[in-house]
C-alpha cells in the first residue's frame, strides 16, 4: 500500500484555497445557524429610553432623603404606555418594570418599600440617585457594531439582531452539495428490486450530514454504470451550480468503475486518489470547473465516516467556519492490537463514568457494509498509523458522532 496519502494531508488538500461563498439576504426567521456576511450595526439604541428595572414608584431622590414621607401620586407609567407629563417636587408616578421613567424623575423606589394611601404614596426607605433605572443606551447605542462578520448566528445573536431592528440579515450563501450514487446494483427505497440488487442508502445519510453542516443537499439520484448515464448526471450537477459534487462508489479501477473516466472526460483535474484510511481507502478528490469533487467509497459506512472527516469541514470552509471536529479524550474498554499503515476510525459505544471519564468500547465487527453498528455508535476511536498494541484502560482519542 505504498503511496497512500495520509489523512491529515488529504484533509489539508481538500480545504486548500477554499474561497468564501457570496452573500444573500434572508429574513431573521431564516437566519438561524447561518454565517453573517457583514458587520451588524445597531439601527437604534437599547433601551431607547431610561426604563424602570423594578415595579414601584418613580420619584426624585431629594424628595425621599428623609423618610417616612408622603408624595402625591400623579399618574402611572407602564410598558408601552408612558406617563405624559413632568414629575415635580413632592410627586410620584406609579411605574412598572420596563416602563419609561417620567421626565423629572431620577430614581425608582421598589414597591416593597412603599404603602399606598389613596392619591398619595408613603415611602419608607431612602434611595440613592439613579437607583433601579436602566439608562438609555445601556445595552447598545445606534451605530454600534453588535456582531462581527463571520459570526454563526445562534439564538442570542438572532435576538440581538432583532433588538437592533434588523428584520433581514446578509449571510453567506449555503454551499450546494450535489450527491450522486452510482451502480447498477442500486435501487431507491420502495422500488422493485432484483435478487442481485441492494437498496441505496448512502445518499440519505449524506444529505443529513450536509444539512447538519449547513449545506444544501441536491439529490442527483442513481446513475447506471454507463459513461453516458454518468455524463448526464455530471451535466445536471453543473447545471445545478453545485459547489461540491459527492459521488458514491465506482471510483476504483475495475471494469465497472467508470466514475473517474466520466469525470476526466468532463475535464476534472484529479488531485489524489486513495488515502491511508480505514474505512475509506478509495477516496478521490479533484476539481471540475468551479466544483470540488469528493469521490467517496460505495460502502455505506465508509462513505458516511469519510463525510464526517472530509465533507463536513469542506462545507464549513465555504462559509468561513473553522474545522471543529468533536475530539475528546477517552480510555479503551478492551485491548486493541497493533495497527497497520492506515489510520483507523473504529465504530464504538462511548459511555460516561461516574467520574466523568469516557470509556470507548469498539463493536466486535467493523465491516464497512454494516450500517447497524454505525447507527448504534456514538463515537469513533481514532488509531494512528502503526499504533502499538494497547491494553484496556489505555488512553485514546475519539471523534464524537452525537
């Protein structure tokens, strides 16, 4: 297996020279998880007025310097219904949390320190100037940069954008990922099939990985093992303006493996083929016009694991997001033998102990056609090439899947 490309080098080449995609404008309700394309400036100040932080009475601090004292009650201020007048000496205004502080008032006495007497209120405790008032612009002022370009919009960022009066946001366009399954042996779920055929499953799992990474999945269906069929599918990927084309299967050198010849006929520049990875050795990467081509193995487990390792970071790179795999330290639940020259990603069940230690126990079978164990796995044990034998309890690195 001389000449196999190391996993880290393959990932470096895949992520090299990725240009940030252009921007588009979406509504605030559609912006969750998207990446901000430009700095977000406040269109107004928040709060837009001095507001009460408590329920109570708006007063002048000088009027309550000596208590107890009775003040004349001249009105009230509620959220959305400000007191329309000027507070004079010896007066108070009933006020509620979030309501505008009346002109002339400089402090708010909390309700618990007062007693109402008809059109008067008795104040039983003194209060410092400005107490229980949120100043206008306490949170931000008009023109402030609230969010930097490149910020992925989570719940707090969306709420901040809304409070700054932005009904729409400029965000990085989501990468368009075309997915093409290949092979005469494949049929779609629910379709009639011959005894020598299997159900195509990879595309559905890959589409979900694409969506979780922030991309748009474009299903090109299943292409037969004919150059004409593959050529037609490639034309559809180009017409769909895909940023990434993911092919499934057919990338080896057998008589029926026609993906590479079809791509070459369309002008693909092959970067590499075959990497030192298990599962997923026959992985291909190249460029076709403006598309990046990622040729994944046909085996379901291989294709999905390769998508976690290579496709997810590529999608994130197009949006300016860093490669951020969920790598954690764990200990092995069983002994593990010496590894060969390929980097292993071993399906495992990860369990958290009472002390917080993660224990990773691999499934007994690691065949790359077995989806059930992958569905049961919540992590992958990563074993470097030529790793030595390890006893149960030894430290290891895991990639969490969920």
